[in-house]
């Protein structure tokens, strides 16, 4: 029998970036590596695809409010927002992260062609906003950090705040994806990311597991696969 089965068991090992286990420069390096991974391994592409689909249900001619949870620098939301055919004066963006140091700052300025985002430091399981106050709540490479209990709570909390949809963009747990993550860790310039990358795959959910979590909310949903074992979930309000 193979030492690494076709669908490896999910683990709940700690990732260093979750607790900023490193110097400020090492944390910044890890965030840059995440940006690189999303740029070249399908994260931005999937986010654009999901948000274009979700915003199609938002009536044109009115303001659109998008919020990215566990946003980090917010580059994935920025890429998706820039691709939308939405007047910039009617576009509102919010970035939520547990750490103020992960949000964009002077050393990583926001794209000039987009409205400046509101920055919110808060817990994704207790979003400090009113019911139905944001059109679409999205996240990228965040969902796998949650236990099943936390994942279920997050989906309900995001649905509380969202008016239209909740979008999840993450990686799928698969032995081949794990192997790719191990290979990439050999060249990743970030010490933190070299540690976290393979663990992220082992912490990720399979599509069957995601389907069960989405179905448990009682809402309609769409689940799709993307490039290099990415998946996208749209949970409709």
C-alpha cells in the first residue's frame, strides 16, 4: 500500500503564517509568495471567474460592495474587481484580516485604478457588520485553515452579512497537489511558505467535503474545479 493514499486524510497542523511565526520581513516574504502562487497557479483566475458569475445577480446601476475575508494584501480581490465591468464610482471594497500587518500599506500600495478599500481588522467568524450589508463576501486560500466546525460557522456568518453570495476560492486536497506543493517548497523564497505550502494541501477539503458543508447551510450553491486543483464555491443567499 502507498505511504501517501490517493485522497490523503485531512490534518489540522499549524501553519506558521497563521500566527506570524517569523520576523516582519519573513511575514512580508510569505505574503509575497502567496501573491506569486495566486498569480501563476490559478488563484486570481478563479477569483475573477467566481466574482463575475456572482456579480451577474447584482442589478446594474447601483453600488456594488465586495468584501474579501482573510484578505492579506488584497491582490486577489483587486485583480477580480479590476476585471468587472462596473463603474469605479459605484464600487466599494472592504478588506478584512485578523492582522493589521497583513493589510496593504505604504510598502505595497493599492492599485491606482481602483477605489481605496476600507481596511477592517477582525475575526472572520464574527464579522462586525450588519446583516445584509455587503453584496458579495469572498475569500481565497482561507477556508482550509478552518476546522469543519469553524467552516460551518464561517459560512453561516458570511451568509448573514452577504446580500447576494458567499464565494470560496481554495485548493483541493489531493495527493498530486501535495506533491506539487512539496516540489514548489524547494524553490519558494519564503521560509514560512516553504513550511506552510505542503501543510495547506493536507489541511484542505475535498470537493465532497465542501459539498456537504455547503449543503448543510440549506442554500443553493455552485461548485466547480479550476486549474491545478483549485475549486470555486458560490453559495447563494
